[in-house]
C-alpha cells in the first residue's frame, strides 16, 4: 500500500506523540502533537478572523434594519458560523487530518483539486490584496508621524514580514494570534466608543425606532456576516487538528461562535453607525479624514495593518500551503514561502483601483457560489456516508478506493452552484440542501460512486 509522501510516520503506529512541536514542523500526516488548548484556540480564531469587509457589511444594512435587528443578525450569523465550523471541523479534530486529506473521502485523491482550488486561489488573491491594504495603513502612519511616504517599500517589507511569520507554522500562529488579540480587542473598543462620541449627535433616534425588516432582508443580512467566514468553514480541519482533545461538540461550537462574535459585532456596528451618521459607506475613509483626532486615526490605521497580519497568516497562508504540500509534495516551509511570493503576483495595486471593483466583485461571487455546496458535501460525507468513522489507511493510499475523482461530488457541487446563483441573496443557505441531497442520493444509488462508499 502506498501512503502519502508527506505522512512520514507509518499509519499503523501513528506519529510519535511528543510534548512539543518544532516551529514549521507541519505535515499532512495525522496530527498527534496538539499545541492549542481551549483559551489559546479561542484567541487564535479571535485574532485571525478580523475582516475589514465587516465594516462595509454593517454599512450595507443601514436603512433596511434597525439597530436591534442589525445586532441580532450579526449574532445569528456568528452562531451559525460556530455550528458550521464545529460540524465540518469534527473530522480534523477527531483524526488530526487536514482539509485536503478529509476531502479525499468525498472527492477522491484527484478530485480534491476542486475544493483545494476553491479555497487556495481566493486565499492567495486576498493575501496580496490585504497585504497592500496593510502596507497602505503603515505608510499613512509613517507619512503622518515621520514624513516618510513610500508605499512600495512598506508593501515589500510588510509581505516579507508575513512570510517570515508564516514559515514558523502553528507555533508562530499560536503566539501571534494570542498576543495580537489583546491589541485588536482594545483597538475595537476604543474605535467603537470614539465613534459613538464623535458622531453621537448625527446618529438618529430612528436607529432604534425604525420598523426595519424581519423578513428576507434580515436573513440576507445574517448571511452577509456569515459569508465572510464561509471559506474558513471548508478548511476548518486545518486548525481543529491543532486543538487539544477533550472538547465536545457543544463546547467547540461555543468556542468558535464566541471567538468570532466580538470582532464581528464591534466592526459591523461601527460600520453601521458611521454610515448612518455620515452617509459614507467606508468607515476607514471617515477615520482617515478625522484630522482633528490623531489618536483615533493612528489607532485605526495600526489596527488595519495588524489585522491584515493576523488574518493573512491564519486564513490566507495555511489553506494554499497545504494545497501545495498535497499537490506538489512540498515541505511546509517551502510551500509557505511560495504562497507568500505568489501573493506578489496577484498585483494587488491593480485590484484596489476603482475600475477593478466590478471584476473583483464577479470573482468573489463566482468562488463564493462553490463554498456552500462543498461544505454541504463534506458534512454529508462525514456524518451520513461515513457515519463519523474514517479509514485513515485508505485516505492515505493513492491507489486505494479513493483514487481518481468522485463524479458524484463534482455533480453535487455543480447542482449547488446553480442553486446559489438562483438565490443570490441567500446563496450559501440555498445551496446546502440541493448539494447535500444530490451527493447523498448519488453515493447511495449511483454505481460509479460505489467504490467511494467502501
């Protein structure tokens, strides 16, 4: 039987269980040495899931939802995220396997290229995009305080800093996210109260008294905030395999939801209030123009820069790194450096131009349509087809029953994509049942899928 080249230890005995794991010592083999306890795991997700787009999501519901509805929509979205992460991360948590290995049982060894690309390509694009945004924030701080203005210098330096951090693997990620979460929380609290004080007079009483909507716009809003993390729902096993054993499904759901809720709630409500008070949808532009409040401006800019680092290293480095390890049999550190260099090739200075906005929106809508279907397939495969029992020998045997491509998973993905585009407002929700049901029926009753059921 041929095993994955990255699985250095034999699967009959498993990797040696040691108390520590060296920095950058990551592989696709089943994880035995887990370095994140509950507090550390919660803080890692807290620091790594800061999306600047959440400001805009909050702005987008002004005039549609009142303040109570907006707050509740964010909370529901985060709770759904928590359930989804716990569901799809269960395989990685139980068996210590990453996303690319987990996906083999549903898509096949060759078929994993589909979910791998869906997760990796957007990650690399956002890696470059967010690095440019972070560098821009640092450059503005430098220009304001020291008179040194050189965006290209800061972008190159910022990117190489992130590459250096990423090659340390989850040891580095653990400490970066845990320490960084304190600065992120303090910054968000300061920005929130500064917003209420600065724009308190402009905030209308209608924020609370307006009728708003509890119908489709409300549920569409829950998906706006949920959608920001929909990529993480696919490869959550990459992270859950690092969490120490002993947490049940309920506790894991709570850890996920409560780690994501504070940042999402603060940022969403800041965007909501700033947009309502000023009519400007981008809070960053509002803060950047707050020339009479230098501490608020500096805090906001440093928050933006730091948030790009914590989010990139966790969200946008790990997924494509594991994809490269699986596809090209690279070592973790080599793959992490390649991913960092590929981020340069996304030409983020072009992506931030106004004329690029339409194309970027099409790109986001296109890959997002695949996220719900692939999530549904992975969950149905693990819980209904495999009954939460995986055969690791088969998952690491390239010539075994999971060889090639599972056409059932590909067809189910396409069915879900059609459903997602048909109901774009709630695309993620709408794609789940068609994709999951199609996959289940094909696996049960279509002969080309039968060898994947063994």
